[in-house]
C-alpha cells in the first residue's frame, strides 16, 4: 500500500481546519494516524537539467496543450512522490476563490492574510498540505527540492503563520493529484506531460495566471536546444 497515501487524514476540510485553528494556539503536532509525515529518503529529485526526460520527486510536470480535462488543463504540478507505489503532486497554479482570511481568524495572527487556498488537485479535497520554503531545514522533514518542503502537520502550518514574511514563502493546498503505479509514466510517454526542473520562484513569486505559460515556454526552449545539439552532432 502507498505509504504516503496511508498517512493522509480522512477528515473533511471543515474538521481539519478547526483542528488546525485549535492547534495553532497549542502548537502541538497534528496526528496523522499516530505518525508524522516524513518523505521516504529513497526518493531523490534530479538536479541536473539534462536529465529532465525522467519524472521524479522535485520536478515540475507541465500539461501539454492537448490536455482538455478541466482538472489538469494548463496546469503545472510539483511532484512530491514518484516510485513503484504511485505518483503524487500538487498543482501550483490553481488558486481557489477561498481567501485564507476566511479560514483563519484574525486573532490567530497579526498579519493580514492576502493569499487564497490553492487547489492542489482533484483527489481528497479535504486533505490540506502546506508547501513552503525555508533556509533552515525543518525538523523531521526532507526537502522536496532545494529549500522547499511540504507537510500536513498543523504544527508546521502554525509555525509558518508566526514566521516573518511567511506569505512570501508558503502556499496552502486542498487536495492533490495522484496516479496509480506506471499511470503517469504512460501519460508522459503519450505526450500529455512535459518535465522540467522545479523552481521555487515560480511557485512562490510568479503570478498564478502566468505560471503555465512561463514553464511551458521553458520546455519549448529545451526542445529547441536538444534539436540544435542533435544537428551539431
């Protein structure tokens, strides 16, 4: 059974938010079946630009224009897991209409919340995941890539609320995108997805409405470069 999926909370969104708000004050870990979520150490993301023909943890997969499924059309997905147990990622360019200011009482933070809840994917919409970047490695968490981490612990979310400038360094997602073993590989081979190195600035700094075009253009440039190399050789 997929280890990551087995740890996902089965609570509805409202209950999970109530749990988060309560634990924000208490600053204690949210129990996910009695365990903390720690990404398996065996999942390693690819650092080399030249190896982006293979999907792995810590890369973007970019929807090809041919995808018309409204769940995935013009999406960019950060892969959190890809192994023989399946694949899992977060859509990074789908903000919802729900502002975080409606989810979190002003009493819980002195900072105005201007961001919104993001739709991480069509699977288990009641599951919340915080994606954030941090110079200091958080305890019990392995990076997704670089200085970017993900967690489903309320304690981690509460700590981000209290950190200076946190709104520039985190996103809160509802749901995720998931694939059965080999399913994503088949879709990539079919041409539905393109693979490119993940970029923290794209996730946290780029306007959501421009992310797909920006990252898709990078895949186009990579194809041109690859073709030029073949011609020169």
